[in-house]
């Protein structure tokens, strides 16, 4: 019995002579996402402090590259959404992976001043990450699953957290062994190369192979839906598909976008300046790395169970929980110098961010349908990440001018509190009646 059969019940539910490719796609995406995004993007936190110290760069000036990278990534998001529909996820991932690999090789070999760093990390890596982010990999789950979409996406999103958890100590070890931060970027390039290689195994859409979502025939899906209507339904799944323009006219779209913005902003603060903040508090570099590692453990643990729960509990309520956890833990991270407490707070923040990272695309797909999901989700990224990517440079210059991150943390906490409150209004969107 195939894995697809195991998930959906009897063999008669599966259509096509080939085995159901959905779960193969999930695990291929898990590995590819972990190597190309998690290993590189999250491991930035340990390479960046070593690099700027060795080069003698100021925090604010060096953080400009991270902000440009984020801005440049989101500028490409609408195109990425279009290309996913046009090319499929496989070609999109391969294109971005090759560009990111080139950027990392250049950083390991020819980067010699802050301007070169800004161009390579900001522009080239920014382009690569645009094609290797959550938009692409969440489309895999949306294309191949309906009933098991939450579980599938939870597994895929866990890849980034696992990649970061492994990448941080791995790159730290490489830099220590070779006494060179350049070798850290070189190791990241190798990881990205393997991410591209494994992505070749991805299948784009079930209809390309005579298959259906969840490996279930349309007839069987209707029977299951009819049976489900006799039971109490705990989660919402729209029966219609919104256009991008229709989605933009709903307040739910903007509330969900605000969720992305605020959780992304909190993450960028931790990734870009977390280690430096802990060092300012008097902690050692090893203690700071220890605290950061708990963030990745939390992020890795949360995504699968939250994906599973989203198939059973309305995503809005789960989002409110994760927003409240982010607010509480960022307040603790700001003030407490206790290493054990910070490790626990880092773990809980990682759990809440990983859950939010999984939940928002799931709710978007549930509210607006799968047909235009890549385009709709693709629109959220320029809106949210354009603002969110200002965090590294604002935080960096705040510290550079005031010798403290206090004012930045206060503003961040106020906005996180607002996000928690407004999410109560993110009820299922209603498609406007046709004129």
C-alpha cells in the first residue's frame, strides 16, 4: 500500500496507476526548504556578528544589506506567484536556488568591503530567497492537498526550522575549524546546491499525472464531504475561489497580512540583532548561541502539530494564541538577563513564530480557495516584507545612536499587542455576489 493510500483509506480512493506523489512532494520540499532557506537564512544570525566584528563594520551600516535583501525579495513576490502558476514549483525553485548559490559563493570569495556585501547579499541573495520562500513551498501543499493540507504544510514548514537548528552549530563549527567567516558562507553554498539537486524530484500538480488532491477521486471526495456535513464542522474551507482583486477588498486579507508583518518583524529583530542584544546584556557568545538554538527547536516542533490542529480548530483562534505568545516572549527577551529564562522564552517564541508561519497561508487558502492562492499569497509578501525588512536597519541605527535597543522593543511590543487584538476580527471571508 502506498503512502498516499495510508493517508486516505482504501486503495479505491486513489486515482491513477502511479503512486500518489503528494507525500513524496512533502518530504522533498521539507529537505529542499530546510537546506535552501533554513540553513542559509536562519544561520545568518551566527555568521553576521562574526563577519562585522572581523571587518570592523558598524551595526546599522552593515544591517542595510539585510533590509535591502528583504525589500528586493518582496519586490519579486508577485512575479514568483505568477511563475508558480506558469512554470510550476520545480522550475521556480531551481531558478532561485542557482542564483542564491552564486551569491553565497561570491560572498565566500570576492567580498571585500561593505558595499560589495550590500550588493551581493542585498540584491543577488534577495532575488534567490524570493524564489525559495514560503510562497513557493506552501503552494506545494495547496496544489496537492485539501483534507490533509494543514498536516502537509506543517511538515514542509518544519524544514526551515530544522535547517536553521542544524545550520547554526554547523556553520559555527566550520568557521571555528577554519578560523574564517568566509567558510561559513561557503558551507551555506554547498547546502543550497544540494537543495537544488533534490528539488528536481518535485512534481508540479496532481492533474499533470492524472491524480487528484489527497490522492482521492472527485467522486470519493464528494462522498466524504457529504459524510462530513453530518458532523460538526470545526474548520472553515471555502467552496469558491476568490480573484486577487476580490481578496484585496476583504478586511480579513489585511488582518492576516498584519499577522505576517508583525511576526516577521519580531523574527528579524531576533535573527539580525538577537545575538548582539544578548552580548550587550553581558552574556557570552556561547550563551547567546545556546539561547538562539532553542528558537529553532521551538520552531521545528510547532509546525506539524499546528498544521494538524488547523484541520480541527479554526485557524483564527490559533493565530490569536500565537500572537499573544509572541508578545509575551519578546517582552521577556527584551528585559531578562537570565540565560535559562531566555532559552525558554526563545523556545516559546520559536514555537509561536513557526505556528504563525504555517497558519497564515493555511487560513488564506481556506478563505480564498486554491486556484489563485499563489497570486493572493504573493501579494501579501511585498506589503508585509517591505515594511518588515526595515527592522534590521532601524534596530541597528537605534542602537548605533542611543546605545540601546530599548526604544525599538517598546514600539515592537505595542504593535504586537495591536495585532493580537485585531485578529479577533479575522472571521471567514465572504465572496461578493456577482454583479
